[in-house]
């Protein structure tokens, strides 16, 4: 298959994938290019799947990079992570319990051992 036909097939495949999803795009591309030989259609499907896989991988990389950048910005703004909040709540509960114990021992007049 010559370079022009491959480029045309790839362009059609990308356009259709972006609009209707990978499965619909492959089916429509196969219909539109029905005059091509079976081997060319198989090659077009393989190319379209490869491009779709690369697109999905790139999108995932961009999403991961975006999350990392958002975490960095939040950290710089002084925000805590969910795990840090859980840890801080546990420490706060322990301190509140200790304070209650000291207040109750002070109210009863017993020495607190300090």
C-alpha cells in the first residue's frame, strides 16, 4: 500500500475514533474503504489500533502529570493530603483524650504525676 493511502486511512481512523470511539471508528473505516483488498483493511485496522493505543497511553501520561502538578500546587499552598488529615485527626483525638484525663484528675484533686 502506498504512503498516501496509508496516510488517508490513518487520518480517517483518527477522525472517526475521536468522534465515535475506537470500535465504531474501525467499523466505519472498514465500510468506507470496502473497495480495498482484505489485506489492506487488516493493515488499516492494525494501524488504527496502534494509534488508538498510543493515544490512550499519552492521555494517561497527561492525566498522571496533571495530578502530580495539582498535588505540587496544593502542597505549595499549604494544603494537606487525605492521609495527612487522617493522621492529624487521630493525633487530635489522642490529645483531646489526654486533656480530658488531666482535667478529670485535676478536678478530683489527685496529682497528675507531672
